[in-house]
C-alpha cells in the first residue's frame, strides 16, 4: 500500500508540473507525438491464443486461453473547448478448461472508449479518458457488471520529436483502485519510434512504407470481471506481463495485417473473495486485421 501511495504521489506531481495551465488561455498546441500521430488503426479485429499451462501448486489444473476482440472509431468532434474521440469495442478471453479452480467459460470487457482532450498554449494538454462498459463473465447480467474506469493525465509537447504524458488511472468498484500512467514518445527518426513508460513500452521500426516491426512489453494488473451471482468469489482479476515482437504489413489501400508473438510471465488469477493462484508462464500468438481509414 505504501508503494502504491508513493507511485500515486509521484504521478500527481508529474501531472501538476507537466500540464499546468501556466496562466495561458486556450489555444492549439503544436503537433504532438502522442495526440496527433496516428499509430493505431481506425478499426481492428484480432484473435489470439495463450498456450495451455499449469496452475502452480496443483497436480490437476491447467488451461489455455483463446482471445477475441474488436474495436472501432465511432465519433470525433472538435470545438473550441476541446476534442472528443469516441470508440467502442470488446475483448474476450475464453478459457479452454476450468484449470482446477472453477474458471468461468469466458470473461469479457465490452465498453466504450471516450477520450476528451483540452489543449493549451506552449504544447500543454489535459486528457480525460473513460471506458464505461460491462466487465463480466456475461452470466446474470445487471448493473453490478457495469463499471467506469477512467484516467486523468497531463501531456507536454517537449519538441516536434518528443512528447510526454503522466497521469493516474482509477478503477471504481474494482478491488484495486488506482495505478499510475506514464509515457514518453520519441520519434528518433522517420523510421524509428520509441514509446517508453508504464504500464508498457515498445519500439517501432518502419524501414519500408508498407512494413513495420516492433518489440516491447505490457503489464496488465487491473482488469477485473464480475462473476455470476451464485459465485461467492464475486470477481476475477487476471494479471500478466507480456514481452512480444510483432510485424505490421499494409496489404491494400488502408488495410493492414498484424502478427504478434511472445512470452507471458507473472501470471495469476485473483478472486476477490477467494484465493490468489499463480500460473506457469506461457507463450502466445495474436493475429489481426485493421483499417487505416
């Protein structure tokens, strides 16, 4: 708890120092590597698989995970007060077996993704990001399955090649309440882009117009799903850290294929009213297709 408080305090100081109004009136900031660089497709669909591995300290428990997800842009609206970008999507994990720990068949996060940005002079900006939706095993659906995670962050365009962001993500109703968010995006040259931060970092290399290669890691520690009413454990949180390499290829006008593979470590299942179980490391592969327009 002390470590969490310390991280939250550091993040708050970074927000205040990097995204203060500085007495400036509203005005468009210069181009920002974080806000103005299009790195993700407008829409995408993906599927993936995590290899079947054991539940630690169990002689009978093992399971694999099938992944399926999609995301698409819905609305972009800009006024003198700010910019609103709304997307919608879902991410589902299907468990191939119960793992000896009575896992549900699947868990899903079906949500909107609303991103509101206010820009100020001298490269400053504030961002409010909310992800209201259903986080559940989709059994006995009701208001108890609806949550609104959100994040507040400050952004600073340091130079045309470097932008930084610092903030805090909040998870009302989840067992774990808050987590810092930090990012430095640096365009090293026209072909190389570095994202360094928490909870994830990556480096992207685009040697050719239609090809991109990447490597990085991502920590997932705050995704929680409500279980059916009859399950006394109440909710399930799945934690992991992924190390990956990937490739992207534009195969036609505005159509992009994606392939990603890597190692998944620090895996665990944590039931709110039950035990936390550790899982053996796994390998994974993910393929997807997306549209740039």
